[in-house]
């Protein structure tokens, strides 16, 4: 069995090399282990449980520009090589490395896509019950049939990783897609995997004086507008922060450091209709870092904003990379080059927009006449 583990490692390394990816096999020097009880062992196969992890060999491979490919083998104090439970080894390795992404590859027969679940908030209670054997039948919303050790490992990793980390449950056939998942353009359509992560906490402030670091606010705004091609982004950020002193707003942002920021103006600057009752909050800023898109922070930040503001409108440049992502989140939109106006919430708003466009069309026709 030990030779089979090493052979499988080499096959993966060879496949990566054939694809033009430098890889390095690592069969020892990472996991320390203790031998499992005889009841757990099968025949003469030496099984073990990991007790410690060393990252020296991993870091060495990375420094040479290679992808480290680890075998689930550990070394006991007596020098015996032991085959480790892959799930336990993954937990130990993840807790040490704190990776941005962990991908569990499940066999086809062991996984049916949990299409309706995209958050740990709903999934973790199920994992807890399933890992304890409390789930007697497949939950129709979480149809994942997998060995309990792996479920325990997934739960432990979710609980131990940083908030920016993600766990993907995917089929082997979808490995490349799962590796590249995360950018705004890849949020569309059905995803053949389940993503789990800790619920990210966001700070909420309603006054410019409640920001602990206005410099950080300006930095995020500057980065956001520079990415959109604004030439005077620094000056615009200064003016915007000054403007906040006289506006009613709610700001949502992550903590230490501030990288992602959403600002909602409670008094909309755009009147959809003369009737004040049709005015609604404006999502003025939704600034997500590149890493934030990779970590799907946008999903969590938007969910937090939408929790407080069921009805909201905003604008986005029609060339913005996140436009398609936004169009999957909102109830309606109209294109007014170079911008797209979008809204969500109020069902009456669509009728109001139609009236607004109709009146503007009549005005344009009158001017042309």
C-alpha cells in the first residue's frame, strides 16, 4: 500500500509536468505520526495518525518554483513509515499553512452537488450532525454522501481557517475550474462545487467620525476608482470623504486592514419619481479588492448590505468587470451608456422606471420636433 501511495504521487507529478507545470514529489519529511491501534490496521498495512507537520520541504519546493505534491505518509519516532488518513493529514496541513483555498476532491459516487448551498452558515450545522451520525437520510438540500472522517475534517478546517479562506468540495473532473474559481466573471451560472467559509464580520458605521482611519477609507476609494480608469482618483477620494460629513449614510467594511468597502446613501441623489415615497437608498460605493473577488467577499458584503437595505439602487460602468455579477443580484437594470443603472427590492420600481423613460422619450421627441 505504501508503494501505491508513492506511485499515485508520482503519477500526479508526471501529469502536472506534462501540462507544463513544474512539480516536486514529497513523500517524507512533512508529517510526524504515531502508529494506530491494531484494530484500525488492516493486515500488515501500517496506519498512523499525524501528530506534527513541518513545512520545510514544502517551502523549499515553492522557492524553486515547483508545486509541492505531498503523499499522505508519516514517520514515527522509531523511523517506521505510516500511511495516514488523508482527511486528518489535510486538517493538520491546513491549520499550519492557513491557505486561501482548500479543495476536497470527492468521487462521483460520493458527491451529489449541493446546488442550493453557498455558505457555511447553513452547511456547518449539517456537517456537525452528519459527522456525528445524526443524519439518517440524505437532506435534499445537502446531498453529499461522503465518509464521516472527511466530513469531520471539512468541519475542523472551516472552523480553524482564517475568514479569507475557502473550502471547495468538488469532483476531480472540476479541479481546474475550482482552482480558477473566484473572479467576478466566474460567479455566473451553475458551479459544480460547494464553497464553504467562515462568515466574515463587517464593521458598520453611520458617521464619518466613526471611521478609525480615514486614510484607509481614502486608500480603498482611490484603488477602486483607479481600477475603473478614473484619472483623478486621489482628488475624488478626498472630495468624497468630505462629502460624507454632510450625508446620511451607512458604511460596511472588513476589519484590520480595510480592503473592502460598501457605502449606502440613505437619501438617494437620484429621484426615480417626483413622489418622495419612491425614493430609495443608493449603493454609492461597492469597492472589492482583487483578492476579495477571489475569496468571494463580494457575496458576503452584498448579503450584509442587502440585510439592512432590501431596496437599493446604484450605477456601474457598462465596461466594469463585475457587471455580469451584478446583473445576477438585482431585480432590474437599464443601460445609459457609459453606465448601467440597477435596482433591487421595490416591485413598484420597475413601473416607475418605465414611466420615467417614457416621459424622457416624450421630452426628447418634443425637442427634436
